[in-house]
């Protein structure tokens, strides 16, 4: 106890040097701990999203691009698939198809056109407001609400896909009718609309002002419709009835289709129907694709561990050198203590007590930092995944 008391008194007296040593040692201990926590949480988050999605239907091509677009709402733009594929799955009676349209964005966040089945599938519930009910409604994720400062009653405007688009497709103003509860998933970074609203944004569906009224016909002043007919930029109760779609809905696009099979047997049968390489569509298991991606990414983890170990060894060696030089500078002090009657083992206990005290304080700081990272890792990883997507 005497040695600990004297060690603590010495460290407190030389507080600047002690503080530097404590912070350096704490950082050395904290960085590997935090890195391992974040890597493990990232791996679990990536794999969990894939495992929670049984099957994914999309255009034949890059499976990774398809998974990233449909599950993580990334900027990848896989070729769209027609809604006929959704009807085909419905008609098979083997599972529930959930279309996902991710071609557009607003204020830097992905607009996801889908159906109400998606909210049940992902277990998404509004923390404020309500769910989708009418054409043009938007429900936003928790991160979107926080980042944009938006809430129920505000509006969002879709960003044009191409500033030089000559098709006359106007941005759509969408009222926010709900804010979803946080899920620590890419859903927090999405703006959800009905898939028909996504088609309106794409220009497939639109509404027109009436150019001929009953009064016009009665007094003989009816106007002829021409290019001046105005497309609505906002869907309201007054004009919603005028919105219509051109063409066959079976030909309308969607980015991908999440397929939830009734059981394992149904899933196997569905997979067998898309094995033909000549088929323009493919049915994949996202868990397998994501696991392959994770395996490739975390293949460097062992190298990172080696680098971290080398850096930690070098840092601890530097701390040891600093402590050793400190002891050399205290040679007269130690010699005086011996002359006053202190035994050499007492001197060694005093020096050891100082070192142990430094490491204990550093370890405590590193542990507190590790606990803080662990408690917030899921939220940070979810944000980073969405940001990366």
C-alpha cells in the first residue's frame, strides 16, 4: 500500500508526463478493441440483411449490383424487370413477391417504391403519422427525418434523373405522412412510396388539367387539348382522380422483386424455374451473395490484425523506453532512497507500482471507450452502410 501511495503521489506530481503515457497506452489498447467491435458488427449487419431476405428476383447480370440496389438501396442501377415477373410469382402460389423500385432519389436519399407487403416483411412501423394510403404519399426513415429536419406534414421533391431529360417528366412533390421507427438498417435511410408513385415520378403515370369543361361546351368556347396541357407536380385530393397510366402494367418496370417463399420446398421449386441461363431474369439467394462479399472483404482482416499487433508492439516498446529513460533520469533519486534505508526490492515495488498504475488507468479508459463503441456500434455501422451505399 505504501508503494502504491508513493507511486500515485509521484504520478500526480509529474501529471503532464503521466497524462501523455496514460493516453498513449489507452489509445493503443482502445484501437484494436474498437476495430474488432466495429468489424464484427459490420459483418453481422451485412449478413443479417441478406439472411432476412430469402430470395431476390431481378435481371440477369451482376448479382452483387442487384443485391446492393434492392437490399441496401445503393446507387447501382441494375436493368429493370417487368411487373409481369411479379404476377408470375403470384400465379405460381409458391410465395409472396414484393417489388422494389429504387431508381430515384430526393435530397440525397433513395426513393423506394414498393407495396405494403414490404412494411410487414421488414417489420417497419411508423413512430409518427401513418403508413402509405394514397398515391403520392411518402413515409421516411428515421435517419432521413433527422438529417433533413422533416416530419409529418412536410413535403419532399423527387430529384430529376437527368437534368437534360426531354421527356417532360417533372419532379413530384410528395407529402410526408409518416416517420418510421429506427431499425439500424438501410431502411432508416430510405424514402418509401407506393410503387405507382415511383411510376408517376418516372413519367409512366400522370394527371392533366381539364381543358374542356361543361360550361365551355355549353357556350361553344371549348378549347382543343395541345402541348400546353399541364402535368401536375403534386398529387392532391382534387386531382388524384385524373392520374392515369399509359400502357400495360405488366410491362411497367421495377428494380427487383423480393420473393418470400411459402416454405423450403416452394423456394427450391422457384429456384429451379430460373436456372436457365437464357432466361433474362435470375432468382438468387441474397445471403449467399452477401456472405461471398463479406468473405472477400474480411479476408484482409487477418492482415489488419497483424498490422495492429505490430503497431501495438512498437507503441508499447516506445512506452517502455520512455519509462526506462524516466527511471534512468531518476537514478539519483533512487540512490538517495537506498541510502536512506530503502531496500532494493522496495524500490522495485515502487517502480512496478507506478507502471501498473499507469496501465490500470489506461486500461480503464480504453474499457470505457470500448463500452461506448459497443453500445453505439449498430447505429454507426447502419449509418456507414447506408452512407457507403
